[in-house]
């Protein structure tokens, strides 16, 4: 079994990269991302 953490458990002002780095450093093997209304990962986010 792998352990992961949800994006909402980390500071809201952190980028996705910062969240992933912190989760990895803390020993988590995965992160569940959250879709926001706007911002880095949202319905407005392009394929790139």
C-alpha cells in the first residue's frame, strides 16, 4: 500500500510543485490534486 496526501492538507498559497516536493520530503508517495475555480489547476487550465 502506498500513502498519499490531499492537496488541501497543504498551504493554499503553495504551487503544485511546492506541494509535491513537500509531500515527497515528508515521505508520501502520492498526492491527490484538487481542481480549483481558477488558478494553476482549474477548468481553465490548458492541456500543456
